């Protein structure tokens, strides 16, 4: 046989436990509401943006602005000012004076013509700049050194600067890299040799001609007149109408 359920008021202990549970739940809800309200009114600030590892100086726009003065100096023929914008290591290869003298001995084919930057490729602290002028494209390498972009010659050019300037200029002239041809240093005479075909200032008298004056005495008859046919042309005389001394 089962037991019939009991009816009536719960005991005082059970009532106290129930109220405690309700009170704890209400307190938790209140705390959660307060925390939620605080998060809404005071959102956490976003972490500061980390600066770029390269910085603003390494952007393409900054590189263009930084290297343009170097290209302008080279394009206008201010080679000393261009040398001033080289890296410290490159300046050890050739002095400023010798670098300027190199272009005196071997002027560039295209002179006094500005460069226009076509493209810039930045990789770390190096930048490859392609610039155009007079229809041609030239590559310039730059290195970020001492908080600025400075020109760094390529390896082949660095090897050339280790040679004496006179030797380097002669090699460039032989290769056809100079704009104007310089006089041959082996030439010692300023006047050209005389053409053997020119006429001497006093030509020998043609034996076939008749002297204009002669002895007053002599036979009045005989071969005293000039021959009827013209004498042969002296090979030392020039052709009428053509300057003497030039090839015929």
C-alpha cells in the first residue's frame, strides 16, 4: 500500500532554502545586468595599430620624392651633386673630382635631358627605380642609408670605378659610349700633310714655251714662234675649275 501525499504548509527549513536560492539567482542576474551595462557604455579600446616595419619612408610615393633630386642632378650634368647622393661605400670607389673628370673625358651621348620615373619596386631597404629619357630606359638602384635613399651603383659599374679614370674613359670611347669624339692623343701636327698633287709656288718653265725676252741679236728667221699645238699639261698643275690639292 502506498502512502497518501501530505498536504499542508512546508516546513520552515524548506522555505528558507528556497528563498536563498531565489535570492542568489536574482543577485546573479543583477550583477550580469550591471556588467553588461558597463561594457555597453565603456567599450574596450582597440589596440593601437602597430607601425609598419618599413615605415612611411619606404612607400613608393616617398621613394619617388626622395630619388628625384638625384636623377635631376645626373640628367642635368651636375655629376658632382649626383655623387654627393651616393652611398658611403660607393663613394670610396672613386673620388668626386675623378668622377666629374670622367664625364669631361667621355661626355654622355644624351646630355642635359631630365629623367622621368616610370616605376619603383621597394624590397626592404632597397629600391629599384626605372627612369626614362629620350626614349630610353635606365635602371637605378637605391639603398636606404642614414635615414635617406642613396644611389648604389650596380656590381659591374662598381668594378669599372676601380680602374684609373683615363683607362675607363678610353674603354668607353672604344665601346662607343661617349657622346663626342675627342682628338687622337697621338696626333702632333695641327696642319694636314701637303697633297703631292698641289702646284709648287714657282713651277719650272716649260721648255716648249718661247721666252718673252731674249738676246737682241740672232737670226730673224727660224723656229722662233711657239708651236701650233698646246704643250702637254704639267701633271703638277690642277684642273681648271677644281681646287688644287683635292683628289681628282
